[in-house]
C-alpha cells in the first residue's frame, strides 16, 4: 500500500469527501484545459482519476459511500427515476408478449431474390 492510500485511510469520512471533491474539480479543469490547449503535465489527469478512485474505494470499504443510483420505493431493481416513470406511464411491461425468460427470440429472415421480392 502506498503512502497516499495510507494518508487517506487515516482521514475521516468528511475529509476524504473533501479530497474527492477537490480532485473531481481539478480533473474537470484539466479536461477542459486539455481540449483547449496543451497540458503542462498530462500525467496529472491520471493522478486525479486515481485519487478519486482511492477515495471511493475507501468509503465503499467503510460502508459510507452513498449508492450511485437511488432505488425507487417498492422496487427491487435500481434504475434511473426518469426511465422508471417512462416505463410505468407507457405500460411497456404489460405489452410484452409472454415468452421464455432469458431466451432471446430468433429472428426469421426472408430469402431475397435478385428481383427484390
């Protein structure tokens, strides 16, 4: 384990979240700078990404990392709320034909002749 990871492990959750936020802002600025002009130190992008990953890993191990996708009430599968509303409103689940679960339907193709019929 390297020294940066040890330093992060010794910090509290709020301090780690601040480091995470700072690294995310720096990464954003570096990405914009990379698009508009040449970076002085291109390796900084990788360092910031790794810092963010370290913060997320430590918080996940501690069990204090918030879930990325909120789970809707009464729903076992997490999905984006916009899509969940869309599917409920359209009733797509009701329109699906019953079939074997997990088996893809086989498409049938007509053989075309040179005349196109």
